[in-house]
């Protein structure tokens, strides 16, 4: 079976390399740019953690044009959340009994994919795999992680765990992925905006009471928003996880900070917009709203919204 | 007449140059550093336009030590608000019937000066003259404005201060109670300075971002409530009009807090948003001000040597 990686950046590259090393055929749906050129020419190169050895794997196909790609049984979605709609052309490539699994940040992606592919073929999950892009087509694995996922509607999809697990990825199946997505969202909503606007190093966060104070307010708003959509989160559990995670982080930069520094569009809508959509009125969720407004103003002033 | 400028940074230099131009003598109390050395050697240099037209204004004396300066009837304080306590040793410099006038940003400065100089000798005011630092001893003219000032202790007469400054060519109004004016300026600083510092935008650019304007208006409402708790009653519309007017009048300027952030200097957030939050009933009140405060404090802390 051919697995398609939609969005073969740092994380997509690491996952692709694992699958290729495990003997699967992998193709990449990738927008035009240096990464596409590099993947096409050389395939994906995975550097070991000590940067001393590397392996390069050729891809079955690489293109931004579906007519150059092969029919596929599984699409892993790793494009930025605001680019999810750009996957529509893949609809005709996905085999009838195939599935599309989103591992993206934020809310709304599974819904968008359901509109494109039909909800019975959509699965959603989170991943703690991490990757750093060293140059186009060359990635290094960050955290050794795992994938946890489940069907977006109905049931099944265990077969995805079978295929990806056999190829060497650590992967768990759950019946309903919504709780997972909200947990991940609460991490992103608490931490990412604060890191993006202040540039604080992740490992320094526990020594910065002002950042912690703001993150606590944000974290409580996410819990409230989740409850309104029927998902019960435990604030203390999320908080402990975040603190624990930040202590173990060496010099990792959250994606939103990386985007901010590189002048790329940030995932403000998917991460904070989904929470604000659950506000009762414009006074609700003032902390989330303030950060949303500040980050959107920055993205707008950089010409990301026309 | 001899005027003492306590803190002769960008704004202090601009005002001092006007006074010298208008026939007053100015001596400077200034902390050591390259700017101090330049003032001592050459006096104040003002750059009037982008073509680099410069004028230099001679100073009577420049010292970091009050005992080396002459006794004076008028002392104008323009050190950063977190340095106000450093001015207290200069109390003996002020004649018994003299006035120490703070034109600093934020709240709490007049109170600190009153502790050292005696309440009856303190006047407070606001100004929107604008200046920016170009290099040691060299300051750019950012635009002329107006000064509102009045006695800190009700009933005291400080009209003579206004006439001295007015005669020297500054635009000045004497008011009975400066407190409402200080609070209006705080509303301006708590909105424009914080948001520009976080987004990197010039003051006028904020006018294009409607959601951010709504957030800033919420900060004005929080400021209004805080002022009410210390007996200063202001109308939301007045505060908001002043903020909007300031953005329009200073559209091309980079706020002092943005300049501080860019230069890696400590900001004056504590005397601005910090003073509003000290009047909150609990840690959930004033969420918009709290968000901006937390972000700026987090930034300040992350850049200070640990």
C-alpha cells in the first residue's frame, strides 16, 4: 500500500522516514518550494540524534499536482491547519476503503477533511513525535514519540495502527479522539501564544511567574470551552503535563514561535479561534481573545490575510 | 532662571532644549553612561529633521551627584518611573519655595516624590511632546505637544511654573488637579504602548486592526474603573477619544515601550498597567490589562540577567 504524507516538513519528514525504513511505499503531496525540489531529487534524509549518521530514502512520488501522484490507501495530514482545504484534489486519489488521518494542531481539521473525503474515511489524532528541519529534505528526529488516534465518526480504523505499527511507528488506537485533540489543544492554547509573543525559552517558563499567570488563565478558559462542547478536561492534569514537558525540553521552540520568528503565518485560528467559537458573547474568554487579537494583528500586518 | 532636569533622556533633552532656546538656564542630573558623557562634553544636540539638521544647546552643568549642582526653584523629573526613588537624594537641591514637577509616565511617581520632597513642593503633569534617542547626546524631534500640570496638594499655587515654561516657549496649561490627566495618560500608555511593544507596530498602524481596537477599548474601561476606586471619575468616551487621537496624531511614532523592548531596556509597565491591576478586586478582574501586563513583564523578566 502507498501512504501519502500531505505536508512533508519537519514532522512529516520524520514520520515518512520511519515508514520508508519500515518498508512501506511513501509519496509526498507537497507545495512548491525548496522542500519539494529536495524531496524529488534526493528523497528524505533522516539524521541520527548525534548527527553522526544519516539515511536517505527515496519517495515513490513527490508533487504538488495530484495527477503525478499514485492512488493511495492512507493519507497522513500534516499541513498547517489553515491549508487543510488545499487537500481537496486528493479526494480522487484516495482509494474507496482508504482513510485520511489528521495529526494537525488545533480544532476544525477533521471537520474540513470530512467535508472533502466523507466523515467515514476520516481519523484524527495527536503525535508526540517531533522533528527539526535542518535543510530542505533533511530532518532530525526530536522527541521519540508516539501517535494516538481514533475514528472521527463511527468506529474501526484499527487497521491504520496495524500498518503504521508494523512499519515501526509507535501508535495507539482509541475509540474517540476528541478528548485527545482537546488535550493537545489545551497545551497549544496555553503555551504557544505566550511563547510566540515573548520569545521565552520553553525551559525558562517555570521561572517566569508572569508567563505562568497568563498561561493559567488561558488554561482555565480552554477547560471551560471544552466542557461546552461536551469534553471534560482536568486543568490540573493539563498544567502538570505542560510543566513536566517544559522541564524536559532542551532548546525546543514551539511551532508558533518558529512561525513568528520566520514571519510565517501562525496557526492562530485553529488553536485560539476554535475556543472563541464557543464563547457565549464577546466578553467571554477575555484572555484567549486578547492573545487571538494580538496575534491576528501581527499576521495581518505581515500580509497573511488579505 | 535655573531649571534642573532630573533625567535628561530623549524627552528630557527635547524639553530642556526648548527651555534653553527660550532663555532659561538648565542643569542636568543624570546617571552615568555614554549619554551622560556626551551631555557633559557638548550639551544637548537635537536633530530636527530627517535630513540631519542639528542644533546644539549648552548646559550649565551636568552631574550624577546632586551636591555638585546649584540650588534651584524648579526641578523637572523625567527619569524612567522605576528610577524615581533615585531622585530623592536631590531634595536639598530644591529651594524651600521650589517645585519638583514630574512629567513621567505612569502612576505612583508624584507619591514617591512627595515622600522625599514634601507633598507641598510636588507638581505633576503629562506631556505629549515626542522625542526619540538617536545616539549619546543626540535626540530626534518627534513632534511638539502640550503640557498639562497642576499641584499634587490641592490648593497649592503653581501658576508661576506654567508662566516660566510658557515664557520659554513651551505650550502649557495649568490645571487644578493633575490626577485625571495622569489617568488619561495611563490609559494611553496601557493601550498604545503595550500593544505596539508586543506587535512591533507604529502607533498609527493599530487603527487598521479593529479587533485590537476593541481590546484597547476594554483596557480603557478597566482603567476607568480603577481610577474610580481612587476617586478620579472619568468618562469612558473621554479616555477612548484620547487614545484614538493619540494614535492619529503620533501615527508614525514608535512608542517608548516599543523602543525599550527593541533596545533590550526595562519597560515602565509596572507604573502603568501594574498600577491599574493593583486596584483590581481579585486576580480575575481587569483581564485585558492583565494579559498585556503579563506579556510585557514576562518579556522584561526573560531578558533581564538572572
